[in-house]
C-alpha cells in the first residue's frame, strides 16, 4: 500500500493500555484459521509486485477461490480479481483489497496486501444470502511502479477501473493494513462517517470494539478514493501507524491471526447492515 498520509497522525481519543493486541471476538463466524493460511501462502510466494509472475500466480488462485471468480482487465496487462455473492434484495455493495505488493526487493507484504486479501477472500467464501449482493474485488496495481514519484497518477490502477464498473454501489468497504499484531484502526479522515458508525456498532456487537477506537487519523489516498469520486460512500480500514510500512520487516512476525479474526468478524457483521 503506497497511500500518502495528508493530514497528520492519529489523534488518540482514549487510552487503551500498553497491550494493544486485539481482544478475541465473542462470536465465532469468521474462519480466521483459513485466512491465516491464505496469508501465509501469499508470503511464501515472496514479493508480488503488479505484473510479476508471483502476482499472476496468486491471481489465478484467488480467482479459483472466489465465488463466481473472474478477471477484470486493468491497463498495463494487470488484472483485478472479482467474486460475487448474490443478495436477497436489489442493490449491491463492494468490499475491496489490493493483492499486489510494493516493488521493493525482499518485500513480502504480510500486512500490506496479504492481510486484506486473506480476510476478503474468506468472507467471500463464507457469506451466504446477504441482504444485498456483495462484489468482492481484489485490486491489482494499487502500488505505484518502481521509480514513480506520483502515486495519485500511477497508483490505484485497479480501483480506478473497478470504481467505474461499480459506480452504483450502495457502499464500499476497503481492507488494507488489517493484520498487524498491535492493531488499532481509527477512522481515516476520508472515510464516510455514517458507514464508520456502522462499522463501530458492528465491532461492539462482536466484541472487537477496542480494535476500532473512538479516534480519528489523517486523510489517506487509497483504493477507496476512486469510489468516492464517482459518488460511492466508502471507508478505509487501515492502521497506518504501522512501523514496517514498505519495509522488509512486514513479514509473518509483524501480523497475527487474532487481528485477522477481529477485523473479519466485524466486517462480516457490518455487511449484514448494509
């Protein structure tokens, strides 16, 4: 994830103590073990910059895993991967994450790419008869290519294409840095306040309130922005206070299954209210 922090650091609203590991949710509807296995698989592939053979290999597997899995072409020979779970009523929502990694030697992106991809894929495979149809979209080319200094122009390649296709969505939920061990996700300043209240309500219901504190953070350029620009209410789940951002220490030692569980249970519950 190569987003740009625009408005400053997280503003802490309440003290959560020194141990910032997510509490275990009080419900058990999200298969965190399956998500962890998929995260491990991505890391084992090594660096996965957009267009690389490891990235294309991952895309083929993700297409097989997602319900009604299919590719969406992205300029430059890239491909989004899309799955769909049909709903009971008219209308649809989008859940997104990016599956490419920053083109840095040795960078495996356990948190930055793999965590959101793992949670999204497991949600897609286990959701049944939601209220509204859910399109699960894994974006290619979120990271700007090596040598580019213009993230807004050269990054977000997959989400720019997907936003045009899904411009009539009721809502969009983005999963980005959602696996780090000391996970705390405040509201990113660009994120829709109404949707964020729904997210925090869902977190309270499943016992993951501490993971989504009553706090705010700076505005970030991320895959939710192209959706907002076409009029779709969107939120970005991202713990940007992550010490291994675009560093090779973003490996399995930086993430935890407990964090995947807290986010997975919360988003699963939230989707029922959209």
